[in-house]
C-alpha cells in the first residue's frame, strides 16, 4: 500500500480514464529495429496485469503514442485497452478527441508520460504522472513521479495507486488469496 499525500489521493479518487504513452512508459524507451525495419518492444507483465485489474475496477484505459509500431497494437488488443491513438504528433488534439469519445472531464483523467511531447496532456489532466527517468521538464510538471521506471512496473504502480485511492485495491488483491 502507498502512503498517499492528500493531494494525490484527492486527484486519484476522481480518475475514470488512465491514459498512457508507450515508449518510456509501457516500455523502457529503447527501440530495437530489425534489419527488415520491424520494431521490437518489450512490455512488463506486471503492468499488463495492473491494467487488467484497474479495468475490472471500472477505470477505462487509453494509449496515445507518437509511433505506429504493430507490436503496440498487438499489446493494446491483448490488454483490452479501450482507446488507441497511434502515430500522433499533436497529443493535445488527440486528448481532446479522446475525452469527448470517453465522456470524461479533464480532472477525471490521469496520464503517464516521460518526455516533453507528453506535456500537452500532462498539464491539462487531473493526475499527471511521470516515470523517474523522464525528461527534467516533464518531471517538473508531474504531480506524481513513480518509483518504478518505465517498462519495469511504473504503470502497475499507477494502477495500484488509483485503485487504492478509490478503495478497490485491497479487496482486489485479497481475491487472489481467498
């Protein structure tokens, strides 16, 4: 369980939609490119299961990414992520479209990012989160910085944090030992 500040708890209690960047958040930020141009990415299973648990608690999930790698589309489908924006260069416009489609207010959105291209969403959402190795300017605008790095459990940490603030984490975890 987390020691949540009153501010983070209040922000996280309102979250109805968790939005994620991919490179540096769902992955460690490295991109492996095969000779044929295919991109290879590595995803952490802790993050995947955290997203499934968060979805089961009633919070929807989304991805907004600047790249368009087929492997990300596969992972998005595997995880049942509701909204997928790929090849996005204007994250502000994608965020506005996403909020309209999802029917959520800005304070009901959390976003996890790692670079300055994520700031148009981070500065507008209710719970802006950065991974610890994010660009310093993105870190400056985060309300919460994860203990875990991108691709190494950062997303799971955010899922657990939201569920804890909303009173769902303990019962979800206890379901595994009953």
